[in-house]
C-alpha cells in the first residue's frame, strides 16, 4: 500500500472523482512513465512534444490506460499550457489511483 502522506497532496477525492496533481516532462527520452511520486505531485515523462496539445493527449491516454479507464474518464482541469497539471479522474477512488501509480513505479 502507499504511504498515507501522499494521499493528501497528490490525490484528492471530490464529488466528481479524484484530482491528481502531476508535473510532466514532454519530449522526454526516458522510457519510464513515472519518474517520481512526490508529496505534492507525480512527475511523469511523456514522449510527445508540448505542441498542439500532443503531450496533453498522451498524458490523458496513458493515465486512462494505467487505470484501465476510458480516456473520457480522465479530464485535464488545469495546466493545459503548463508543466504543472491537475487531472480529474472519474469512476475511481484515490486509493486505486495511488495503488496503480505505486505498482507501476515499483515495477519499472
């Protein structure tokens, strides 16, 4: 299970779903999707460049795939032109999001 300190900052349960705070690195050469799970955000590596929404599209697709959800269930609510982003994930609880992130991070 994930440390409890992460659950308060990285993810937050809301009436609409779970808010996930991420910091992305577009056009990364690193193959590892999850670079670090921090106290305030999850650092993610994306292959797509930050042009014409390509990195944002990759982010939504990869998070949805990680959680076995439809891409329609993962919405970018803030940070469309920033590296710091907040995602709304519908249909899951914070524990499932944290567990999936930690499982991928541990299995590099």
